[in-house]
């Protein structure tokens, strides 16, 4: 079962220039996003959040509360969009699926021995299946960074192929854990491997390692997605995760997506933020734009 | 899911405020520390190229005005500036630097109003770099014995300086800062289309308390510049501008004993090897040619792409070009502002016509242009060769000509196959190739995996018809000294 994949990895290395990447990022962050553009961007960003809780202390009640927040981000403004998804551990998928029924909010589950990924493939597949069988719409897997550093790219590739197969209809997000990869060249290589292996999304980080998502890393991954699109016409999604807690930074990310990939990607089918704190900062900014005044943190619900 | 060409989330305009700037209706010459009316009584208009509206009247200088200014500079040199202890001189130069920083917003806005360049550039490049040139040179003022050990450096005397319209304040800084730090006095003519930041700099110089006559500004056209070059009491000429005028200056000063630095035109090769970081190289191509609407002497206007990646680079380049926002220079989101003048726009349009007639494949972006003002979309020609006029001649606009090459030797010979030799760019992941290329290019500056990076400590200047001498760094300082 696990060795069924017949796909072969075929990679030409693509070089990344760190200085050039940072220059491009600087051009994007100097864009001035104001007024209508800002409001529209904020609402879009809210609608792209994978509201996340991934703690040892997670409980059924905690997940239920989080689901409620995902469906009703700011009860006094009922017209606001929901978040895109709620992201939890496999054992809590069922709770999330039940809580979110009928809301359109998806359930994403981390799997494959998240966050370290140091488990045999059989365990990872079982982990994935548990999540999918419980109703997860999306699976966020981690790649084997140890094997990647050992140069065993085929191992990494085959593993992603196997998990993709185990996902069935669920969409697969492949976490590269870029904070452990060391260089942008490695980020690009890992992105290409994941895309070739069938990732529906590539994702920067688990959120358990610092640095998590950064603009240069995300830009590097967006270029990988674009090159794949140019070559095959196939769209791949992107999910920066971890460390994105301010609305302003989220708008920079969106602007980057627009300039690098184009308007088609400005949709939560193709772009997500993995974040736990971002939603309330976005809400604070939206309220500021609507009312002209900042409201204090206690006016925004924690979950 | 994905609808084709569905436009969304475009940027609304975010204009920089102009409420904090003060512009006079009329500017005279600044001679001997005072504002002096032109002896002819004549003034000319300087207009905002983005709106075609008049910004101010500016005095039109003639020989008499130049003579007055040179006399003031001579007097200041003999009586005050050459006698002042070097560390005191340095303090004045530092003071100018700090005042530019304090008034950075005002300088940026006026630079964009008068010249058409995007506020993003005047704010992030021109003005900070201008201040840095004063800071850098100020530091050398009392250390010339260490800069040039055992050589007994002495100033020339009166420096006559003529600057172009593409970087008005920055070029004034490049010229004035080393002249003052080394003990020379200055007569400077700003460009006729962009005199306003120089007039503001005159205010700063007055505010800094510089002794009268140390820095003088005479406004006017080319004939005013010629009067400066030909004045018998000018010891040193510094000119930035076209190669044509540079040649005239060279002839005019032949046999007079005047020293000159000339920073002239360019037609830089920007070379992309197949192993380059392609997306970053594309960014470098953009910075190389579309920076300041292409009004840059070191612009990377001749693009060479290794044939195996030619199509990929061109496709990515076109995609990237579509992201360039053309429009109001004061809008913080503008990438490409207004063409500096009506006549420059005509020059650019003429070259585009020539390029098409010569059989080049023409591409321009879909950017919408404002109704009034002088505008040109970012433009790319492919299917051109070394013999095309748009490949040979300096256009000074957002017009890029792309050719392919196969081998290192081929691209070196093509890149050097031009009368110019100001700058070049090389993009490759391979360090050894990069160093090989830098030694073989006949260019004053070669950028490796980057483009249009400037620093006051780095000398800048050309080979061949791109000029004589260097500005910036120790080399630039040395040009204002005799040994």
C-alpha cells in the first residue's frame, strides 16, 4: 500500500539570491495600502485564516470555543466573513467537524507525527487516515527534515506521495518547516519536491520553531508556485504559518501574493494564513476603519 | 475557480502631502550669500512634468551673472575658505548634511514635483544619499593628509559645476560636498528643468551659516553653463550630462590648465547567465532600466540573456513589468513617474519609433496613463541586435533592448562593443565567473547580482566616451585636489 507510488522525483536546482529576495520584499512592503484597499484586504485576510490551536493542553471544549470564533469572528459585526478553516490535532477533528457543521468553515488537521515528523511511514499514514476518516477537509503534513538534510530527497518525495494518497479527497498542505532548512536554496528545493509529489498547498512552518513564516521565505515559495504554474498551468496554494500576528503584516503578504502570482490566488482556496492571534488584530483594524476609532483589546472575543 | 484576468484589490492612491513645503513664486541667483536678480532681467519657468503646471519662475543667467558668481567664489576662496582650519570646514559640511536630513520630506516632495520622479525614489534614494555624500566628505575634510599620505594635497580654487536634471539634489551633493571638504569654493548651475531643490539647498547653505561666496548658484540654460566653463578664473570644471556636451567642454578647456571631471552618457550591458537566480535577476533588470523612468546614465539599457533561458526571462520580465504602477509621482505606490520634460518625451518616442521601424518586437505594459503631463509606459524591445540604433544610442528613458548570447566570450565582446563604458551588471550564481566578468568589462562600475546600488564611499565614473575621472570615494575627493 505504502510503496504503491510510481512517481519519480525529477528536480533541476533553482538558485535563490538572498539579497535580491530581500530587495523584492522591500519593494512590496513599501506599498501603501490605505482606505478601501485596506478594508477590502483586511476582510480578505480574515477569510483566509486557518484559526489554529495546536497545544498539548487542547481539549474538546477549547476546540468548540475556537470553532465558534471561526464562525463568528466579531459578533457585533455579523456581516464579516468567517475564517477559512480551523486547524487542530487529529484526535480533535471530530469535535471541530461537528461544531462547524453547515458554516462553510473547513476543518484542517495536522498529521504525520506533527511537528517533528520522526515516525515510521505506517504511523504517519494511520495518523492521516484518522484525520480524514473523522471528516478533515484538509491535512497539514510535515516533511522529514532530517532526511532532507541527509540528501535523501527521494525519501522525502515518496513520503509526501504516500500521504497524498492517504488523504483521498482531502487537500494536502505540506509543511516544509523552513526555519529548520537553513537557506533559501533549500526552501526552494523543498518546495519543488513537495509540489512535484502532489501537494495542494505548500506551507512554511509548524509554528513550533522560530523563525516561522517570513516574507523572504514566503516569496521564495511563491516563486516556486509560479514556476510550476508557468510550466504546467496547475495552481498550487500557499500557506505561511506562525509569526504573522499583525494586520499590517498580513496585508504585505497579500500584496506579495497579488504581485507574484496574480489576482487568481487572492482567494482562500489558494492562500491561507496559519495563525492564532492574527484574527483579532485584523478585527481591530476593520473596526477602526468603520468607526474611526481603535477599540481596546477587551472588546474583541478571545475565542 | 480561477477566472481569467479578473482584476481585484488594486491600490487606491496614497499621495504624499504637499502642505508642508514652501516654494517661492520666483527664484533668483544665489551669489555671495544673497539672492541676486539676473542682470538680463529675464526669467524662465520650471514646470511640474506630471501636470504641466508652472511651479516657479527662475532667473536666467548670462555671462555677467556668472562673472559675479566666480568673483564672489574667488574672494571667498582667497580670504576665508582656503585659510580656514580644515576641521572647521568639516563642521560646515556636516551641518549641511544634517539640515538636509531634517528637511528630507520637503526635499523629497519638491524633487518629485519638479522632476517627475516617484516619491518612493526621492524619499528612499535621492535625498538620503545626498545627505550621505555630505556626511562622507565632511569626515575627510581634516584627514586629507591621511587620505593622500605624503602628497601635500591642495585645493584647486574655484570649481565650476554643471549638473543634470535626472538627480538634481543628489548630483549637487556629489559635486558640492567633495569640493567644500577639500577647500574649494563653488559656482554651480542646476539644470534648467529641475532647479528647485538646488534653490532649497541654497537656503540650507545659508542656514548653515557658510561664509558668503563659498557656494554660489547661477541658474540658466546651456549657454550659462558654457560661461562657467569658459570663465578665465575657474580652476576646475565638473560636469555631468550628455557625451555631446562633454566633448564641447573638453575642447573648450584644452590648453587652459583647467582640470575637469566629466560624467557622461552610458549604454550599460546587463548580463543574465542561465545559472543566475532568475527571478532576482528579473528584479535587477527592472531596477536597472526603469529606475527614475530610465533617466539614469548608468541604466542597464542593453539586456543580454543567455539563450537557453531567454524565453523564460522575457516572459517573467513582462509579467513583472505589468506590476509597475505608472502615474502621479507623489503617490507612494508609484513605481514610474513622469518623464522629465516634453522634449525628453519626444526623444524617447522617436527612439521607440526607430526601434519599431528597424524591425524590433515591441512590448509595453497596459498601465493607464494620466491625461495631462509627460508619460511613457515601461517598454521592452526584443528581436534587436548590436546594429540597432536603440541598442547603440543612449535613450535616457524606460526603453529596454534585449538580445540573446551563447558564450561568455561572445557576451563580453558584445557588451564592450559600444563607445560608452560607464556601468554593467552581471547575474550568475557562480562566483568565479562573476570575478572573471568584472575584470573583462570596460565599465567604470560592474554590479554583481545587483544593480543601481550607490554609496558615497564608492567611486563612480566611466571608461571611453562615458567620461573622465571619478566621483565619490577617495577618487572623487582626489579630483578636487592638486598634489
